[in-house]
C-alpha cells in the first residue's frame, strides 16, 4: 500500500491562459482582470486518508494578490464526488464543514473555467486550511486530490 502523504502537503504554481467557454460572470471577471493582472494557478496536492478526515494547511504564494476561483479534481473522481470538504482562506469560510465536493469538482465535457467556484479572497501568503473527509470504504486504494486556486497578480 502506498504511503499516505497527507501530513506533507505540496503546493505548485502553474501558469495558464484564460481559454474555454466562460460564463458571463467569469468572462466579465477575466476581461476586467486581463489588462491589469496576470493570472496563474496554485495547485494544492495531497493524498487523503482513506475513510478519515485529512486536515491540511497551505500558504498562497507571495506573488499573488487575489484568489478568484477554486475547483477540485482527483485521479479517483468516484471517491472525490462522495467526499466532503471545508475550506478557509485567511480565516474566511469558503466552504462550510461537510460541503459536497461534487459541487465544485471538475466534470467531463465542461470547460475548466466553467467549473470554477468564484471567490474574491486575499492571497499574498494567506493561510489556506482544508479539511477533506473521504467517505469511501476502507478497501479503496489511495488516490490523489488537487485543489486549484485561480489567482491574480499585478502586472509589472
């Protein structure tokens, strides 16, 4: 059995241009942001404890000004969609305890940005706290979860 990495979370930053069919809110957000802000993703990766709650703490990159969107994905979407999450950014509740991950998870045949849960939270080394509860039977194999934070930063 693979070792559980929940106690050592990793965060990775990737650049991604705005593409796809955006909803009007996202399109407006992007068009206003595009002139003054660069956009990147910070990826929070972890392997949850099977049948238990994983409590994780991350910090957003200091290069980011705002977190404007969140989505979640996994290499086991069945397990992901039966799980729950709570999330706070800088002590502001984003998702309450036992929030259904199926509501914010990536879906096939839907554009990446259309899956975003839109927020407007301070980044710049903000603390991100996640409680992820896996609700699958203990016979489930370990799997990986990625929380994508869509972030902006001021253009230089």
